[in-house]
C-alpha cells in the first residue's frame, strides 16, 4: 500500500469533492430505518443466527452529560443529578435479561465498547458494577477488546484503576481542540494537564491503546491555532487519532445554534487545517487508516488493514470480523446478519419500556440481497481501499461490471481526477482518493438522493 505524500493533497480537488455524504457506519444508513420494523423482527434474526455461534460484540450507550458541548451530535441526556444513573443501569440489566433466552450461553464476547454521552458520568464503583453484571450474563474471551470513551473533565484516575483491574484495555479520550478561545466557543474548556493525567492513568493501569478525538472546522479555529493543538496532542503520544470534520447542522441539532456561523473558519481555511493535520500526523509516523482515522504502524488497526480483515461498525473501525453486534441502552443500534435494530431514543421512554418487560426497539431495517451486496462493496472500499471483482462474483453470483455498470460509469470522473483506478479485475483507491473514500462509496449507494444529503456532514 503506497504512502500518501502530502503534496498530493490538492486544495481545489478537495474543495470540489467536499459535499454532504454518509459516513457509512452502516449500509443502508440509519436514514432508511423505519418504525414498521419490530422487536419481533430483531428476535427472529437473533434466533436464526444463534445456531451459527458467531462471536459477539457488545455496545452500551451511557447517555448522560453534565453540560452540553455545542458541537456534539450524539444522543445525550443532560443532567447534573447523578442519581439518574441508577434506574438507567437497572434498565440496561433488564434489557440484557430480555435478550438472554435468545442467546446460547457459550457464545463468546470478543469486543465491548461503552460510549456516550459521558460514560464516566457514572462513578468508578458504578462502572465496576456494570461490568460485573455484564460478566454474569455473557462469557468474555480472555483476549477481549474492552474499550470506553471518556471526557477528561469528568474522569478521575480511580475510574481507570477500577476498569484496568477488570481488564479494560482501550480508551478513547475526547479533546477536539486545546485552544482556549475555541474551547469557550464550543462550551468545552479542557486543559492539556487534566488530559495528560487521564492518559497517563490509563497507561499505568494496563490500557494498551489510547485514542484521542480531534475536530476541525470548529468556531474560531485557524491553521495557526490548530498547529499548536497538534503540538500538544503529539506530545501526548496517542496510539490512534480520529480527526473529525465538524458537521454544522443547527436545524437538526438545536444546541448548535449557540455556535455563530460567522465564527466558523471559511471553507479554504478549513481545508488548510485539514491538510496541516494530515501533514503533521504523517510526518509523526502515523498511518492513515481511512475515514478520519490514523494509527501507529504497529497498531492492530494497521495490521488488520494490511491483512484485509478490517471492518466498520457503528463505533468506527474494528479489527474483530464476523461478530454479531448487540447494543444496549437508549438510541443504540444492533447489527446482526441482515438486520439493524435501533432502540428508543429518549432515555425515559427507553427505561419505561424495558421495565415493562418489552424490548425497547424503536425502528430498524431488514436488508435485501441487494443491500447485503452493496454493504459488502462499501465495506471493502472503506477498509481495504480496494475492491476485487472476482471475490464478490463468487460470493454473490453476479457479473460485477454488468451489475454495477452505472456505478462504474459514475466513477469515471473520479478516475480522471486521480482518485482511483478501474481495472479489469479490481478498483483500487489511490493515496489521494483515500481521503475522499466517502465520495467513491456514494456511487454504490442505491438510496442516496439530493433530498437527503443535507442531513450528512461534508466529506472533507
């Protein structure tokens, strides 16, 4: 796999392809989920797959935050009342119990992720109890990947001591930007010092991988200010970095109205920030995994990509292939076989439904054969930067060039722009094209139309 040279990042090319588009954590995307899908559909697929004994990946959504970050697009319940956490955890346990009869006891959990919200809104004791309750209900592999997202402002070393003792080995640390003016504009003031304390505590308590989240396009950001942030971040020496494009969608996310549009960096400055970040990260020795993610060469993500076993799910890139993803908590999305199932979004609705003894499924989707085919096409492009026609033809019984004639024709302008190469046996994404992989995948999206694109972030 050739290495991107930063001089290959053409401003005009990036600007031309910077259009709204899905991030493809699923295909079809969540915009296609509908409420005719029921808990019965979810359980039927779970029962069908249970005999296959696929390994399990578990996600738990812990939605509480004490205060709002203006940029955030996650499903969050804002409260300073920490007693709200107890009935929510009880509902999580109840939801797991409702699924228990449909899961063979010998199915092994190889991956667990706690996201939010702010999972460390809960005390160290509460998080230890949560994991204890999960261990009562699931069998965890000895080498399971156990991860958590944290906000350093609401995390103490005791959190990491408890989780490290339980075997947690991956942590994702929210940063976004260290510039004080930017932090005030997004209502998230966080010092380098408190961030360093949490990262060092994680490492000293056995966490093998530290990832940090950064965001470009935030209000008052500039190339100069973000360069200073990168200096601090690289000094923290994370194993992985996520560099997200800020999606300003105030009509959909009401608290983003607190961000003044005139404070956002102009399009050219935003692209310059992006290019600066790419240059600095590559120069520091990180590899570009895809979809805003970077990792050190020895990281498992890099190894999985080189071996063509990298996957994508609702939490991003994953090295654990062939898993059924079961998600618990408000708004969480399960993915198994040919089914996506999303839970009720509002915390109170989720809790009342579960406590009434019902699965909290709100909406979902049953995939067609064509959906499954296109999902694999998009998955392989996003993970491998290559699509081998013969592999797809053998698995799905199609003639690739005939079946996807329209998509291939749509890719020709991208080929002329040097984003990809279309050969007789495969499509290969060029180093520059990897940064525009969403645009490539959109050519294979049978549901994408102009009306819905405004609900997505821009591709760059």
